[in-house]
C-alpha cells in the first residue's frame, strides 16, 4: 500500500504542478508544436565469441509560447555468451565438435523522465519533473524521483545556451540488497548547448542530488555528447556519461578461507562509486 502511495505522489507532483500552466498556455502558430529525437546503437559479435549490445533513447518535446513539456526515455542492455566446445570421437583423426553457448546479461540500465518548464521572465523559469530508473548492476532495482524548483538562463545567444536550476526532491529507492528508503533532497542541474560548427552540436547535462536525510549520500550524473549532422534528419552522436554514487549499493560475494580456497560463507561489499558509459548512436530528428 505504501509503494502505491509513493509512486502516485511522485507522478502527481509532476502533473499537478504542471497542469495550471499547461492549460493556460497560449499557442503561437510560429512555434514547432512537436519535436522528436530517437537514438539507436547496436553491436553484434559472433563467431569465436558472442555478444549483443543495444542502446535506445527517445526525447519527445511539446512546445508552447512560454512552456515546454518533455518526455525522455531509454535504456542500454548488453548480453554476452560464453562458448564451451567439446569433442567426441576416437582420436585426433576421428572426432566431432559441439558447441554450447551460455548467455547472460552483463549490463542493464533503463530510465524514463517527464519534465515541464514554464518561463517566468526572459531569464527565469519554474519546473517540475518525475522520473524512474533501474540499474541492477549498480544495485538499484527501482529509483523514483519527483522534483520541483526554479532556474535561470545564464547564457542565451545564437550559438550557446546555459541553464542552471535548483529544486527540492522526494525519492524512493529500492535496492537489490538492503531496505527500501524514502527521503527528501536537493537537486542542482545544468544544461549547456553549443553549436560548435554549422553541422556539429555539443551538449552537456549535469544533475547533482543531495540526500538531506543522509548528506553523505551524494549522487551525480554527468552526460556529455557531440552530434554531427549527416542530413536534416540524420546525425551521428558520440556520448560519454558518468554516474557517481558516494554511497554505492552492496554486493554479496563469496568468502574464501584462502586464495583459490574453500568457500566458507559470504560477505557484503560496496560496488564501485563510478559507472562509465560510452556510446555511439544514430540520431533521427523529426
């Protein structure tokens, strides 16, 4: 019952904060109503080794005169296969080889975010957002976050924009090992865009979340990319994302009595504080 209540409150935080501005927005015929960017990356390896890597992301935006609604969702999944070969026969001159492939998921990360921005003046704005993410290999089964706050546009030119905002958050985290936690916090965000050349664009997005219930629990997501247009619709994009958690989740590992010895139990140890993702994607803009 508590799970349903918290999830509903996170959704309502984004929707009800946004609803009055959404209804009151006056549309202008000169604005593009809908824009959409879809990204996909896929790598397949076969032969002496097998692996597949699939990454997808989609950003759907609805523009109004003084407001913007954006839905961003995506994920990365990597599956690797271990090939075991055995031979059956009477000797080197008489045998047949069979292969067995054991596949397992070695990386998995999904997210969905909804955000509404409303201009208060030429330089300031208010926002509300809600989001969900899952990163099981970092120990996170579900993370729900709702946020609301204010921001300022520090740079606005034909080639560059730089927005910084600060907001309050409420989060619920289900870790694979450990108890479910619900806590309030603060969020600092920046978004920087730079048109480097006529065909190349640089994007930088930083999110820092502070847990006010435990200030040692500081997290950050730093996402940078550069896209090069191939045509009016297609572009190639290279990205680097860093995920930081000052208090990473725990992992249960076997305890040996000596190196390469006998398993005598298990212990809990923290996972790494930093995850790194490097992607190369094809982007379709509509």
